[in-house]
């Protein structure tokens, strides 16, 4: 048995010649594919086979993004919860103040023998047109008889 070590310098075309050959081949295949759509089914098959590998490769990044989003959401929810608790305490304080004022008003009315005011119904309307004469005090509004508005009713600006 004759043993020969592998040749140190390989025989064959020069590297630049190989590069030129494969470059021309690649350009030719791209032109043919663009013109005649030869490789479309091949690309679809390769994409179908490569999709599970893509999903596996992208899974750690998606998992990290989901975890980061979860913790970011948790932090923002805690901050919002603290803000809402502070608002609730403020509203409770205001409610106590209002209740104290109501009871004080009721007590003063009893002492003065005054009757309680009946709240009047009010309607919000928009001024559509105002007369040219500033002394006429007439305006046209966007409400009418169907909304319960009658001519001569008082208007607050």
C-alpha cells in the first residue's frame, strides 16, 4: 500500500477563476428565475422546510420580549394602582367634607327655619347666531321646543 499525503497545494482552477464561474452562474440563475419563475416552487418547499427552524431560532427572542413586556406591564400597573389609591383617598376626604357641609347646612336651615332650594333643571345649548343690534339681546340657539325650551326663558351666559 502506497500512502501519499494530501497535496499541500491543491490542483485545479485558480480561486479567482472559480469565483468568476460561480458569480456568472448565480447571475444567470437569477435572471432565468426572474424571467421564467423556475425556482418558485423550490423556494416554497425550502421555506416550508425552514419555517420550523426559523421559529425555533426566534423563540428565545420572542420569549425574552414577552417576559420584558410582562414585567413592564406589571410595573406600570403597580404605579397606576398606587395613583388610583391616592385618588381614592383624596375623593374619600372630599366626600367627608361634602357630607359635613351638607349636615351643617341642614342644621342651619333648621335653625333659621329656611326651606331647601329645589334644584332647577338646566339645558346646555350652543349659540348659533346673535343679532346685529347689541341692545336687542336676542340669540338663536341649537335647542328648541322638542328639548323643552320655550321663548322667553332665562339664559345664563
